[in-house]
C-alpha cells in the first residue's frame, strides 16, 4: 500500500514536471516570429523575424543583408520606441544606399582605390565610392539574401543565426568565404552580434554592423544632444576621399575628444579640416582597450528619454559616423524623410584601409579553417 502510494506520488510529480517544462517551452517558442517581408525585384521572397526578450525588447531582422529593421527599447517611463533608422519595405532596402541596420562586408569601410596586395598578388576590388571601395563594393553583404540557419529562444531571450557564402572573385575578393552572424537579444537587454567566418583561400575580411541609432525614439529629431563617450586617445585622420592617411592623431584638444561624455553636437560644426572632409564625424577611433578580449568602448545617453546604450567589442577600432550624408531625401519608416544627423553609427571594425597599412591590426583571414575569424559586438540598453 505504502509502495503504491509512493509510485502515485512519483508518477504525479513526473507528469507535473513534464507539463511545466512543456508550458515554458511553449512560452519560449513564442519569442521568435517569422513573416514575409515581401519580394525582391527578381521575385525572390525575403523574410522578417521578430526577436523578443522577457522584458519586452523587440528586434525585427530580415535575412536581406542580415539587417536590423527595427529595435524597440523602453525609455525611462517604460515606453517602447523604435530607436534605429530603416525603411518600411524591402524595396527601400534594395534601392537604398545608406546601409541602415545591415551587416556590411566583405570589408566594412574604405579601401583606397579598391586595391591591395596579398601573398604578392595585387587584387582590384569594385569601385563604388568616388575612386574607392566601400562596404564590400557594388553588391556587398548588405545587399545579399542570407540563409537563416535557425532561431532559438532560451533563458528569457531569443536569437537567430544567418549565413552568407561569398564566392571566390565576388566584388574582386579572393576565396570562398562562409560567414555566419548570430544575433541574440538577451534577457539583460543586450543585442549580441557574434560573427564567425572561414575561407578556402587567404583573403581579407572586416564585417561590421551598420545600425543608425536615435535614442530619442523620434527620427524627426537629430542626435546632436546625445551624450557620447568613446574610450580612445587617438583617431585615424583621413584625406578628402575619407581614406586613412596612416597617422594616428591625439584626440586631446580637438572635437574628436569623447573620452568623457560630450554632446555629439558640441564640436561638430567647429572649423576643422577633418570635420570638413567628413561633413561631421565619419572617422575611426583607436580603442584604448583593444588588447582586451571584450571591453566596453562607448556609451551614448539621451537625457530626455533616459535611454542609455553601452557598446562592447573585441575589435581594435570603431567608425563613429554622425549620419552626415542623410539629406532629407531618404524616405524612411512611416514616411519620415531622414534629415542630416538624425542617426549615428558605432561600427566596430579593423582600422579603415588596413589591407594597405601593414603596421595596423591585420584584416587577413587565412585559408586555415582551424583559425576562423571571430568577432563579438554588443549593444546594451538601459535607462538613467
Ligand atoms: C559609413 C561610411 C560613411 C557613409 C556611411 C553610409 O559609415 O564611413 O562615409 O558612407 O557608411 O552612408
């Protein structure tokens, strides 16, 4: 009798456990949703995935360009608003030239005249920015359809993994490169971006993420009142084609000094040759802690909404771009015509034109598949 009673208790406990775990699995599985994002001009369908976490953050990501289309983050009163620029539909992304929210590559940023030498051979990449190569060329990773390897919900967050195989010779680059990007929205309100890549020939690789943030949640406002900190004593000056000159200049006593939080707008209109070339900030900062594995290198704070963003990476540099080329002619989400400086990017990367600057951290990816390329960049959100 006693034994039967024990059996009944155990049996009930197992059933209860199964029911509870089933329920939480169901709850977890509702954290990623997939729907159509329409058709490209060639008729191919692309999709948009909604990732959520347990505190209500929401990221919409399309497999076209592995692009973050929107990112809903609460303000200090808990109001969720979209804090990134983008387009309403796939046509906008297909035609657009602003790289909103995309993964850019094979080489993010500029390579002078699209030329570099690797293993004694000179390569000529496509030219798409004046006389230079920018963000992977005419059809970079941001304009490719990525394969979705999977979506997952766990520990109060959700993630998706995308893959793009870039062919040997694409845009002039050597080697077949297989790049996977894993986006994770964690329970701690972080957007993790993990990159892994291998190649079958020695090549160069420098992918980065190109979200334009506007922490006000209102893209009609500029980002000039955001307080920005970049932990860097030096930046890499450019020529008038925005190609790095090879120098590293001190930020001290210049408008490039963001070592303590400063309003983006404070020095942006100063008379300064570098600012003139970029029409504002469009430069690479040499991150102080770049010997460390993953470190915090920037923060941005928007005082009215209270939104605070911290950015971490394992990369040596960051391109801080203050949205200078937005000119009121780009029609963004909800029909808003994006005006100059209504979004800013913090693109973690190798220093621009590094294939032609042998003393700088190398963008070379060897054919050795046991040594894959890896990058982690994290945008973390909170309020103050
Ligand atoms: C990067 C570049 C800028 C500009 C934008 C896209 O951040 O550095 O010069 O081309 O992309 O408009």
